[in-house]
C-alpha cells in the first residue's frame, strides 16, 4: 500500500462511522482509477486489495460484534455484511488473478468487483452505519474507531491483499457457508 494517507487515515478524530465512510469513498476512487486503461492498474489493484481486506477484517473483528450487541434488531443486516465481505473477497480474488494487461478479462473482473462492492457500500451505509449512529454513543463510536484503526493499520503493515491471503479468505468463507456454491 502506498505511504500516502488514504481513506480513514485522512480523517481527524476516531468516529468509526466517519472512518468507515472515508474508506468507502477511497474504494470508489480506486475503482474509478482502475477503469482508466492508462493508469498503473497493477499498482492500483494492489492498493485496493490491501485496503479492502484490511477494512473488512477490521470491521468484522472490532465493529460488527459491538454493533450486534448495541443494535440487536440490526444483527441480520450486520451478518449480511459479513457475507458480502466474503463475496467481495471472491470477486477481488478474480481481479487479482486477472492479467492487468488483458483489458477484456481485467475489466470483466473489475465490473464484478465493482458491482459487489458498491452494493455492499450502499447497504452498509444505509443499514449498519445508521444503526451505529442511532445506537452507539459518541464515546463508544470513538473507542470503536480507535480499535478499527488499530486492526486496519496492523494489517496494512503487511500485505493483506496478497493473492494467497485473499484465496485463504475465500476458502474460509466457503467453509463457513458465507458463499453460494
């Protein structure tokens, strides 16, 4: 991942909702950049993969469990978010395996990821993040944000979007029944 602060790293403060939204906007920016055939698609793809995996893992480890307790009426939507992370990892794996120089194959895999990701962002922003705003105090959102940033940062210190790690996450999602056959 590039050393330039991106997504949640650009936000002052620790409100988990704002941090997650900042990453979402960064995902959208990276997807737009990947559509540009003149961009360094391999480099941008690597940045997107690392951020996407670190973001999803940090949400699942730190944010989702707390939200399930604080907003039990939203537990189904939160669990659905975990399923969508698995689907996103599956689409990401296809993009990582696509040849960045083969425009047709790359763009087909990019479209699949883009559809899965934008669908997830929309649902998460409407359901999960609104539940956080309504059911979690400012202080708790700040505590959650700090935990989210810690896990996300630890993961970004490595290469969470490496094709081998993403393949492992997809296999894990299949074992856990999060992916349709």
